[in-house]
C-alpha cells in the first residue's frame, strides 16, 4: 500500500507538473525530473518527523550493500549424466570429465564463455564453452588405454586397413565416421585390425565384406563370422520365384456377396 501511495505522490508532484512541457531530448526530461525529485524529497512529512531524504539516510542507506565487482552474467544450471565415453553433452557439443565419473549425474553450469561441471558441489571439470557441434576432450580425463591411443590417427588406421583389404578399410572408415570422438573409434578399429595377427588377410577382408553388406558394426559380430567360418562359405543367391498373377486361388469381387 505504501509503495502505491509513493507512486501516486510522484505522479502528482512530478509527472503532473511536467505534463504541459515539451522536451526534445531525454537529457532535458531527466534534468527537470531531477530538480523536482530533490524538491519532493526535501518536503516535510505531514504526520512524521523529517522528510524522505532524511528517512533514506537513516533507514535505507545503512542497509544497502555494495554492488558486485562484476556485472551479472546468466548461467544455465542443469543436471547431466556422464556417458560411457566419459563425456557429457550440452547443446550439441561433448565435454569430457574424469573417466571415473562414468554413469554419475553431474551439475552443469554453463555461462557464455565457460562450462563447469560439479559432483557433490565440487568442481570436477571445466572447459571453455564451444558454440558449435563437436567434442572437447582433456587428455587427463582419459583412461590410460585411451591415452596410449592418442598416438593413432584416422589416417594411420585407414592405411593399415587398406593394406589388409578394401572391405576392412570400408568397415574401419564407417567406424571412424560414426563415433562422436576418435578415441572410442580407435579402440574398436584397433581390435579389428589386430585380428590380422590371428587370421589371414583374405579371411578378415571377407568377414568385413559380410559385415558391411549386413550392417554389422560391432566387433564381436565380425569375430563370430570368423569363428563360425561363415566367411569361407560360398556366396549363394536366393532367387524367389515370382508367383503368377492369375491362378485358381485368386478371386475377384464377383466371389463375394
């Protein structure tokens, strides 16, 4: 109620007195309002001692706190779950966290320039924010087996696969293209390429050929082809005989009443 009365007083003592004036800039309006506001604040109360300026100095000013050192910046806060590849996703970009947090739910704080991740109110990872799809991976977040794989590149893996056979190269290329970040694809590709130590190149290439045709993208599926000797079976084409369009079992509308 007091706030509404205060607005009414300002309307009567300031705005109403300026309603017949013409202004040609915001600076002119502010200058006139400033003078009338000072006059209003010095006007004595009717039922209380003092005036508005004195009340502000005695009651309000001591309760005021200093302004923050930095301007307010919006921060989005949301829970995120760590995937099996020790990355979390925020707006189409993947950020790594220490691999021991796989499966945990973290609290993400995203400002304009920084992404910070908390686990039980403790910072576990922090990355510069990226505003485009992709992956940001910190080497220290990787398991040791992934850190060793950093010496590999897609080019090296494809060249090794090419030496074994075109079907192997196609399978490896598909794996590299499907993964969001390279270390996971390297692990699968190296597992396949290392099969060349146990199987001749011809067999491994034939097994990958079957996998490519049937959309088998898991390493254990390729291994199963080799273990079952399916790659050694001759290719057979199953031709389905076309049924004639007219035969004794075909009936038209005249057969139904």
